C-alpha cells in the first residue's frame, strides 16, 4: 500500500496504552513501516474498520499480528478480537511529540 505522505500525527484517546502513552498525547506515525515484536503500531480495528487503534505488536502469527494494550487493566486488544491482519496495519508509532518528552507542556506567560 502506498501513502501520500510517509508520516502523520495521531492523537491518543483512552487508557489502553497507559504506562507508555496517555489520553491526549500526540504521536508521530510512519505509514507503511515494517513492524517487529515490541513496536507500537497503528491499525484499523478488525471489527470496526472506521476505528483507528494504537497497540503494542506482541507477536507475529501466520494470520496477522497479536496486538496488546500496555495497560494490564484494559483487555480491548487481540485477547478480545484476535490477530490483526497485515492489511489492517497502517504503520509504526515512532515517538510522542506532544507533550514533548521531558519538556515543558505549556508556554510560560508572556510579560
């Protein structure tokens, strides 16, 4: 699959990746990037194709990727919907861009 641009920004919503990513974080995604176990991936939900999902790629299987939440209290992942077919995997999350890692999240007041 070819993309207009190889990179995009995605806003995180919900608690499933808590420990790594939080509600309101913005991440940079490289579309079409290959996955490996341990990578954070962006994909279309296997049962709701209009829903984009961010999860950790745990294991490559013959029928797709086994995706898991980083938050152990959230089971809306491959334990619920099974493996994610390669055709639904859109890309790999490269980094969090907002709030800046280790940086200030708000601008200081101007005099």
